[in-house]
C-alpha cells in the first residue's frame, strides 16, 4: 500500500505462532475511522517454528511486514526497535503475541494522539493478565475466540479479570498526567507513543536481555522528554493465558530494575527496585519528592518514619531555593552567583534527568561523605546530601565504625539490644536514611570498625580509606569530620585519616569539614571519648553556612530513620541516645556549616560551580 498508515502495530514474537495467530486475527477485525489505515510489523526474535509462514498467510488481509533476527537470547527490546525503525506512520502501537485487541482499540489509540498536539504516550487497558497464569483455565473456558468483543463486554460487565492496574486507577484516578510517575503504567502488552518521540529518545534500551523493565525504561525517557500520559479504557485488549514462570519473571525483573536504578541514578529511579508500583506515588508525595501537597489520593499511605513534623519542616522561600543562596550569616564573598539560563546546572524533573542530559551528567560532581558513625552523615550534611542527590551528583557515604556501642557507652545498656544486635540494626537504619535523602541503599559503605575504639585500628582503617579513595580518584568533593575541631576520638581520627590518605594519593578534591561533637555536644550527651589531636591543626580556613531550606524535610526524614538514636528504642531507656536538646537543634537548623579553605573557598558542589 502506498498511502501512509495512521499507525504501526509492532508485535515482537518468539516461537509463539499459535498465540500470534489470535493477535493477527484481532487486527483483521479492527474498525478505524474512514480514511484511516494501519500497518503491522511482526518482529521475530529468532523463532524456530512456523511463524514466518503464519505471517505470510495474512498478507491478503493485513498490510503486514515480517522481520527476522537470529536467536541470540532474549532480545525483545531490539525486536521492538526494528518495528520503530521501519514504521511508516506517526504512531506506534505495541502489542505482545497472544494479546487480542478489541475491534475499536486502534481507533481509540489514534483518538488519544489526535486530541492534543503534545506528544502522547497511551496506556491501553488489558483484561485477563495473570502474573502466574493462576486463572488460565477459567479464562480459556470463558473466552469466545470467535467473538472476542462479546467476551470483552461480558468480562467488563461482570468485573471478571480486570486489568491488574485497576486498583491503582481506583486509588489515584484516571488522569495519569497528574501523577508523578505515570511511566510506571506504560506496558508494551498494549500501549502506544508518537513515532518521532520514540526515535528521538533512542527507542528501547537493548541492554535489557531478559524479561521485564525495558518498557518502564523507555516510558521514563518519554516522560522526561515531555510526553503526556493518557489512560484509554476503550483501547482495550485481552491477554490470552499461556504458561509462564512468575518466579523466574520476578527474578529477571528484579535484576533489570536494579539496572534501571543504576542507569538513571535518581531518587525516583532508586524507588523502583524496592517498591511495588502501587506504593511509589505515595512515597514520592510523602517524602516531598513530588510537587503538590498530600491529598486524599496522594501521599496518604505513609510509614511513620515518612511523617514530617509540619511545624519543623517550614519550607525556605522560593527565591532562596531557586538561587541556592547561602544563609544570611555567610559573608558576601561566600554567596554563589545566581546561574543564568546559559550556565545554570541542569534541573531535574522530580529528580529525573532527561535523556538529553546523559552526556552532561558525566561531568556532575562525584562526592564522598565520611561519617564516623551511622547518623553523623545526616546530622552534619543531610540537607546537602539531599540537594546533591536531587541535582544528579554521584554521592557515596562511608561509615568508619559500626555504631554498636551507642547504648552501652552512652546509656549503660548492654542488652536488649546487645552491641551485636545494634550493629545490624544501625546498618539498616543507615541504608533507609540514604534512601530518604534520595540516595541508593548501595550508596552506603560500612567499614565496621568497633565503635568508640577506632584509635585501636588505625593501620587497618587507613588501608581501607586508601583503597576507597583509590577507587574514587575522580572524586571532586569530600565531606569529613574536622580533624582538629572535632572532640570525639572516632570523629577526629576519621577526618585525620582521610586528609592524610588524600595527601598520600595526591588527590585534591574540595574539602568540607564539619563538626558534630564539640563541648556542647559532650555536655548534652554526658559522654566523653577524646584523644589529643595529632598536629597543630589547619590554617587558612573559614566557616561558611549554606542554606538547606528546600531539603530540610529530606534531612528530617533521614534523621528519623535512625530510630535507635532518636527514640526510646530499648525497654530500659529513659532518654534517647541523642538527647532531646541536640535533636531540637538538628530539627531547627535551616543551614549546614562547613569549614572550607580560604581565601579561595568554593561553595558546596552544585552551588554555582
């Protein structure tokens, strides 16, 4: 046919000629508006059955083309890219083998794209999708393959085997474009998008070589490139039951979601491997990672640790957030210049980087935060870490000690929990705090030296720090305890060792020295663990304060993750490990302070650099 089709139906397949037949039959029954036509691209991922002959038998009824690639393992992403590459239309509709389309489905897909000039991604409705084929026999017995439209009507009226995303739609509504992460709903068993945009964002990532997540990856890029997401119930499909392994699929998907999270390395991407898609909208809203307030639909399913103290989480003025202006007490020379349109750092949408920014992200700051114990990273620079994560910096946190003696040394509580139990608990708390600040759980690295006794293990600790810095020779910014001004031995020795190791390796990142443990802290905790400083101290430095107002809620959420420290965790406790006056100071702070080199000190990474 010479005329340009209105849409291209892309069907990947592999040794499923029996299922593919039902899909092609449903395409033969499509009813489009007058003047509209469609084409079909069957992209074969190396079948050894009669798929080629089957497709050839439909050429008198469909405008269908067949493309074959050798069987080199699971390459569904590449197969779909073949369809995108050969599409002659403005819209690509993705359908899997064994999916039957309602006779009005393609017309509904096209209508959604024609209703707006904005590039659109359409989420079709899919009945009878079982994750483990658990209803396979019942569905097969009830399905009328001779008149699928009748089955659509019957199943819908009886509310039998609805789309497994139905409870998601009932909770959040059907306006997908109002959601923070609508791309989680765009599944290639029945979906469509603008051909131009599919090509512009690079199509499917062919690194996905097993089941799951390649459609989420592509839809993520569609969203960040500006696509509008639309649910169309009338673009309906029915998933024919067939044998599958839920366990194998979930293992494969878990691996692929980890790849997805590492690939984009953004707060919202890192939620995907660890949370069901039903939870993510709530988490984004409740953690302040999405625009808009908590409503009756959004952000209402909140773990206690996600709850923000409204009185303490007062947002900074919008102007301060926009310009990253340091706090008023900072000298004028510390103020970072307001970025212009040309030189402004890339602004992520809800923490998501657009596909166009991938090359630029290679130049983003690479940051290491050295923390003596789990919770010091949040107390000293939790707001800064959250900002860096939101701005796309690569941030790692290194914990020097295991924090196991917090109850024993500070409160005299040696059991329930024991130090050994605390070690594991605090490790998990640190991982959750990292997530609350927008980092991956894997961003935390634990050296596990004995709490309060780092001084007894300095040679081994030094070797570990040298190894870590050697692995991160491109580090641009290091946050560390002040090697002189910190009074606690674990704190001071952590900073001292890091500075010494940097010098030995000849690395010269910008250093941001913090102080958590001073005389006031000692008095509030009622605990002293000092060693004399090794050397005369640093010279030519000044204290700079930086505004963390926009990231205060993230810091508070992360601090609350350290439950063993901020709550009455043990039955014998009469006060928290971290005293309430100290906690109040943390919650009240709208700035974070760092000792930085003078006179040519720089603002923290991302602030006007």
